[in-house]
C-alpha cells in the first residue's frame, strides 16, 4: 500500500507569512511525522498573488491594507496613477487586500482607459454589498458604512456593473475596472487553474489564511480549495490564525493567533496531521 501524501496549499497570512513560507512550514511538520507533503502556495487576487503568479499587477501592493492604519476613506488614486504609466498590450490585475473603500473613485480621477485587462477578484461580492461586508474591516463605523453605501449608489457610472460578481472586490474597485472595460474573473479559480491544482493524488489537503470569516466563503483561495476537494472526495483541513466562521465541509484548525508563533504553529499542525495519516 503506498504511503499517504499530503498537499500544503495555503494563501498568505497577511503581514505575517507569505503563502510560500506557510506552505514550507506545514511541509516540514509533515516531514517530521514521516509523511511526504507537496507545496503549492496560493492566492486569489489579493495579497501575494504576484508571488505565485508572475506578471500580475497586485492592487494590494499599491494600496496595502494595514490594520494599524485604518481609514475607510483611503483613495484608490495611487493605483490609477500606476496603471496610467504602464504601456502594455494586455494587463492582469489582482484585486483584494486593499485599504480603499471608494468604489474606485480615486482611480477613475486619473485613469480613463485600459488595454484589454483581466481582473482577478478575490471575492464574488457585488458592489453595493461591499461597504457592509468590508467597511468595518477597514475601520468604518456603522454611520460611515451607511455613508459609503450612499456614495457607491450615487456613482451612476458604476450602476450597470453593480451586480457583477466581483464588482465589490477591493473596496469596489471591481466595478470601476468593469466600467473601464475590464473582464472580472474569480481570482482563486484562475490562480488554481493556472497552477494546475489537483487534489486527487492526495490523502489530505491543507489550506488556510490569517483570518477565516464570512468573507472567506465569498471566493477566497481556501474556499475554492475546499470546494474542489469536496468534489474530488479528498479531506480538507482549513487553518486560520483566527477562525470566526468555519468553512462548511472542512475540518478547522485554529492557530494560536500569535503572529510571532505562526511558523511554529503551522509546523506543529503539519506534524499533527501527518501523524494522523499513519
């Protein structure tokens, strides 16, 4: 009987560990238990996408989300300024993990055209749902969420695209890109397809991110991994530094929540899961 093999395919733990570092820590834990573990670092359009998929312009690298500097009125103008300087026949842009919540208004102040562009959206959220779901994460008070919702609805340019899946990604940047003619696609699915993700050969797949909550199921990488594992009949474990809402159909593994221990936590998780396979 062949020895069991595992696959470590995490997304990044924002501002703590890159996806590649997290995958290696898990694999080393599995190895200590005597189990072979392949690594496949993942992303979904948000932070870390450019690390796993070359050629992507990552919005999060230009307007990074910093939990220590929360401002729900951060402008997306810096992204527009960058894109306006780029001369390319085609663009791939990753959306997710940004600080802005302006529905792309800042970007549209300085950008009025794009070459053929594909946008990898980290969530499927529609435009008008974004302030409610993501505004509080970015520092918005309940009163400011109402204000943001009104601003989103007041921009008539975006109304025809407001129901598109992904239009609410990155603080509404998805809708602004659609207005400029870009194609919005599910980021996690696009990344997994590009990397050739296939859970079938494995006895266990481990994925996760820094925080697993209601937004994870909106299309982020761990949710897409879990969906494909379920279709293939392969067990899936989803870890999180914090787990607020587990993904259905998976085993959850909450880490200590201490960023300084993240690498050690993942090594220990890999070792524990590896021993369970033997």
